[in-house]
C-alpha cells in the first residue's frame, strides 16, 4: 500500500518546506513538496488531503504502566481538592461499581487542607465494607480497606504495614501484587488495550512498558503480544522492560518475552510523595526519616555488569539524591570492572533522576546512560509551594529535575509520563520542559520535542523518530496549522494540539472520525 499525505506541513530534517509525505511498507518513502509528490503519487493507494495540518513524528512515551493506566478507567479519581470531597467521590463510586475490588487513584494529601491521607476506618465507611485499594498519586503507596486486608492477611507482617491502612514499601508492593490475583485476567487484557488506545489518541506511537515483579505479572507481556497480533500492528509499538535484578531467571524471562532490558522500575529507592525516596538529609516535613534505599552499591554494580555481559540494557528507578549517589557509585564500579566502552555500548538507562547532583551529569554522559525523565513532575510538584517544597524545603526543591543541565552535559534525555502517575499527554510534557519552574533547567521547544520523539527511539536502541525516507512511518497528523514551522502551541494556557490521525509503522492506530475520507 502506498499512502500519500499532501497539502500540509511536514516536520522533517531533510526538507524545510515539505508539504507532503509518502508511506510504503511501514516506512517513509517520500518527503517533499506537493509538486514532487504528484509523480510519486501516480500509483498511490490512498491520498489524504491535509488541508494545512501539521505532520510530525509520533511521540514516544519512555516510561509507562499500561495495565495500571487502563485500570484507572474503572478506578475512581480521588484527586479532589479536599479529603472530605475525595471520600464523597469514593462513596459515589462504591455505590455504582460492580468490580470485585474497588480501585481508586490520584489522591495527594499534600494538596489537601487536611494534610493527611484517609484512615482505614474512613475508607470502610465510604465503601460499605468492600475490598478497596486506593493508590496515592505517586503510585508508591496506597490506603486499603479492612476487607482488602482480610483478603490478603500476609500484609500485616510486612515492612511498611500500618494499622491505619496506609501501606508503603514491601507491604504496598505485596498489596499491588495481590490485586493481580483478585482481578480477572480479562480485566487486565481489556485494561492493556484501553491504555494503548488512549496513547494512540494522544499521538503516541511507541511506549516503553515498565513491567516489574512488584508492578505487573510477566503474563501482561504475552497479552500485549496477542493484542498486537489481533490488531495487525494498529496499536502503539510496545518496547518492553522488566524491572528485576539480573539473574539466570530474570535474564531468561527477558529473552523469552523480547524485553530490551532489565531496567525501568528496578527501584533504588521509592518516591518523594510517599517519603520513601532515599535522601542525603531527612525530609523537611518529617525529620524522622530520610527515605529508604532498596539497593546498595554492590547490587547496582552486579546488575550493570551482568546486563552489560548479557547484551541487555540495565537500569534503575532512582529519585532521591542518596539513591543517585548509590547508583552513580555502582555504575562507576561496573565501568571499572567491564570497561567504559562496554558500559557505553549497553545503553543503560535511569528512570526519573529527579535529584541528580549537576556535577554528576558529565559521568552519565561518559557512560552513555539515558536519563528517562517526566517533565510533568516539575509542572505538578515544582515551584515554591507544591510537593517538592513541602517535602524537601525550598533549597532542595529548586534543584530538582535538572533537564537543562543533563542536556548541556551531553546526556541523552528521553521524556515520558510514568502513566498513571501523570496521564499520557506528550504535548503537555514538551510544554512543561520548555516552561520548567526552575528557569535554568528549561530547554528550547525543538530540544523538548526531540526528547519526546527521537530520543525515545534511541533510548531503546532503535532507529526512528524522524520523518526521513527509510525511517519507520510512525507519525501523527495534528489538528493544528503550525504557528512556527517547528513546534506549535507551547504558550502556557493555549490549547494543545489534538491528534487527527496516528500511524504506527504505517498502520492506523488512531483516526478521528472521518480523518481518512
Ligand atoms: Zn514507573
């Protein structure tokens, strides 16, 4: 099939005034102006008039959790302005939802006047005594109901268990695993498909799925393969990561499922909102804790060495400054053992990297490590009054998410959402990076766009993300006439572009009604 899109604006590195793009066999076959396109189009199967619309490479979301994202649709949003309002929303949901476990997400007590989470007793009252799992906005802790605890009695003996129902650390990981057992398999497959369709509708053509033993069962990878087959490729491409420490078993699992790495949410620490990110100095709003370190330097080194030797990407979830120190020391030890060139060649990656010391950026560049970052975190939690300032105090809050520093040091930075922590919203991410709340860390629109497209392909060791002949035809037609030839609608407050048509390797993954007339 030869598909020609013409009469628009095509963002391509090869042709500054391109108005047309041709697609054949899943690849870009032609880029140029309409006149040159006429010859190419002579035997086109389908010609789409763009009527001035913008065509860009499809976005890559470099850190997603598909099942949790899809499940969020049958889960009540508890991101209400007060604790009382969130409890009301939960009670409404409990009256109408038929699932075996009530799911809730998105609560953030740091935004509530009450400044505390729900208690178990409050949840029991609101849900009428049903099993309920209510994830905090950062997805690193949850409040559960008494009926949920009764269904999973082992939770009471675990680290991170609290009698008031707010589970963190091991107790939380175990509660989330228990959810896999309590929810039917068909519910998970439906959730995966729903999430992929949401991504395509946002103009995302590739996602990096961060599976991990504590987050999602490996059967989800099998379900994703089945979905890709059933939809003949008309869904976003899934690049798979498994967040487990390297061992004969985990390397075997990665190979069996076609994972490109043992990376993603192999956690060096937790999250700032849950006060489990490992810090050099205690939390400003709870001096009794400096978070939790889940890996030591030797474990980091051993993982990086084993992944390098196995030809797999290695990586970690790393947020706090103490966790970044530990991972940095482990990478240095690995480089000393196998050599810097071998480490570079393995394309390891770090997720989140929210509290990196700017002085360490140059080492990451030398090791060829990708920083997989979420600019929406800064938009939501940065600045003088939001979560970072509350948990860390203003001085540390002003040194978060050093996107500009990393890029200037030559580190490959790839953007993602960490959905469901923040939704699929790549333009929002681009805009957040351009309007970083710490102005020295802001980057220009072209760099931000590249970090959400081309850099994501590179992070996975793939070629793509640029609309040049021979490259994968993963592209989006946007319902905008470009303000600038490069990147539109980045002013705060202006509406973000919507996807008219999303192609993944030339296959239709999203189509607004009538887009292909
Ligand atoms: Zn994650």
